[in-house]
C-alpha cells in the first residue's frame, strides 16, 4: 500500500513539474490593436505616407510584416473574428455590439457557446489583462471579466475622447466605473499595460496583454474650430515638418501611439523577457476617408493604393497593417505576400502558446489557421490558398487568389436566407487584383466560370451558417435566456405588454386584424426582413392578416 501511495505521489509530482515546464515554455503575448489605421499609414507598407513610426518600423525590420492581411471592415466585428477564429457571420457579431438583450431580434454579440482567445489562454494558465477599447459588448456575459480577462481597464463602447477627465470619462476598472484616471488615453492605456507586464513578468505563469488603443479613431481635429486630440508637442512636430493641417492631428495621434509602444518594447528588454514575448500589432479595419458620408466620420485616413475605407468591403476597408515580432524565434525582415486574415490571429496565438487549435468553436467551424509554420520557415511553407469571406450589413467581399467578388446589397440584418435570395438575383462585381488593386474594372462577363464559382461558394457559406444561440432550440433562432430586468438610468425596465395590448396598438384602424404594414409600423430603423418573416410565421392561415388568436398561439 505504501508503495502504491508513493507511486501516486510521484505521479502527481511529475504532472506538476510537467505542467510547470509547459507553462514556462509558453511565450508571453503582447497583442496591440490600433483603430481605423489604414494600410497606407504604416510606412513599411507605403512609403508615400508622411507618418513616421520608428518603433513599428523597427519591429518590422526585426520581425514579419504581412502585406495582404484582410479583416472585416468595422471595429466590433473585426475584433470578434480575431478573438474567435470565425467569420462575423458565424460568431454572432455580425455588426458592432448593440443594446438589444440576448434573445431579442437583431441581437449582436459573440455567442455564449463560443470560447474567445482570452478564455482559452486563461484556461491554459495565462494571466490575462485587457487595456483600452473593448467594443465587444457591455451586457452581462459580454464584458472582459466575463470573457477570460483577469483585469480590465478601459472603455466598453466604440469611441471615447482622448482627453480623459473626471467629467469626461467612461473608463472602467474591471466592472466598476473609474473616476480617478485622468490624462491622455494613449498614455493611460500604455501605463496600465506596463504595470500589468511588470507585475506578471516575474511569475511562473505567462501573460497575455491585450492593448487596444483608440488611436486613430475619431474624434480628430480637421478644422481650426475644434481642439486637437493629440498632445500639443506631437501636433507641433507634425506641423513643423510640413504635415498639412488637415492631417496633422491624425498623424500626431499615430506617432504618439508609436512612441508609447516603444515604452513597452523597452520594458520587455529591461525585464529580460523580449526573447520570450510574441508581439503582434494589427489594425482593426481600414482608415476613414474624407468622402461625403464616409462611415465612422470624415477623417483623413490613408489606405494606400486601395479604394474605399472603413465599413466598405473594397480593399481599403479590408487590407490593413499586420506585423509580428518574436525576438530570436521569428525571422527578421520577412515580408509575407501570402493572403491571410483576421481569423488567423486566433489560431496563430493559440499555436504559439502550444494550445491545440480547435476545429469548431460553438456550432461553427474555426476558419483561422496558424501562421507560425509559415513564419518559422521564412515563408518556404506557404499559407494555403483559400476563399476568404467578409460581410458587413450587405457589403460583401470574397477573396480567393487574385480574384475578388464584391457586392453591396444593403441588408442590415443577420437573416442570411433573405440575403441569399437577394444575392441570387444580384450581379456582383469581379475584380482581378493582380492587375487592378483599385477595383475599377469588373471582369464578371469576361470570366464567367470564376464568377460563378465564387458566387456559389458565397451562397453556400451563408446557407450553412449555424445561427443558433445556446438554448434557443431553433437552428435559425436567437436564444432567449432568463435574465433579470436591466436598469437603464436607474429606472427599472418596463413590463412586457400583453398580447391584447400589443394587438390593440398595432390595429391602427380598429378593424380587428393586423396587416403586415400595421405590424411593421414605421419602417425606419426597423429590421423589416426579420419582422416580415415573423409576421408570415404567425399568420398560420396565410391570409395576410393577423387575428388575436393567431398572435396568442404563437407565444404559447
């Protein structure tokens, strides 16, 4: 018996030692995301920019730059894809996060059965911290501390003033408002990340530091009546060397960010952990432009030779900066022209951390693949050619090899059946990006086989998305969880109306039935396709009119 106990103790001790050795072998990860930072404003991508980013240039010189990295062109969805390894059509963040509660029509949020990168790293023993912009949801179950982060300091929404004061602050520390932090956002976020790195560098467990700047998202000064978002000294540097006033705040914000990234690079060197820290720098989506009605506001972003920008699926919205640096491990000065995408960051970081990349995440496949073999072989092992699909409220971009399928059908809805029907009757554009990076010449009629093949892949993808939320019981439904009524502005949520009251309100002419027009009401800001689909489902006899009994049957 004693020998059995001894063997058991030795086995436990061996397992502990093995676990500690695996943890020690895992690298620290510093994952930095810039905001609305166009491809053309990374100098190593585009030497025609007047932006000077010496720290990022040095990281590129000593690491790997991806010239053909693609993302979905909006802040929330792009982050969701990087953190889940899935397309935004699959992970639930089909647009930026909203206030609709889980289970309601149009809910926008990462599905609760989808495990995020931070959750997987935390489960593997990483110390995890997120600093800066979140924009992946602010409801219960969506905030950083619900999604694998030990510590969070930053803001939950999509934008924030750069100058943070007690009266102008939406900063949170974990789950509580932080009214004590004041100063410039870029400097505050950097300082919090540095403190986290210093606290965890000496510990046995590796760290995952997610630093999400709001640079260079608006608000930015483009006319003299507005205050600058960049510190005055950085504005002066830009203006003194001839940067136009229009671009001066934008340029200064980026250069100030680069300077602060340099502080963290120095900290890694000082602590002696640079050779065990993987640094990833990426932009969330393409830069804003000065075009009338440009998404995200009219700001002077630089997307290099590409058309379009933020919120468009032209290359200016999709093709953005990505670089990786791991001292002593990754090759120096490697420029990859292989086509990679947002989902690959999820797989690459898990692989670097010696964590198995899953084939599924929730009820949909993981689309990302690890870029580690490609980098470690100095590009000799190519990234396999594949079809990459990007969708944003009806803006479609499908890239495979040198060809790109593009469309804008204008659907602000996650109802993929409706979108498929629209796509089937729509002529999309086909571009050959090897000769036409600006996407000016439609090759659809000249290359009918390529066009038909890509369009079929797109429709097949949309047709096979599993949109089920956990517990909904419907393959095309949204989950309805039991939750406490949320309070907004300290006022309790209103009680749900009875079906009788709903029927009375919708029956505008009091004729005892509700037509589709009455059911939808004012179509502005309403999800008309989803409401139409629900109306038809409730209309059990198909006469185009809802009786009160039909409405009650549907909710039983």
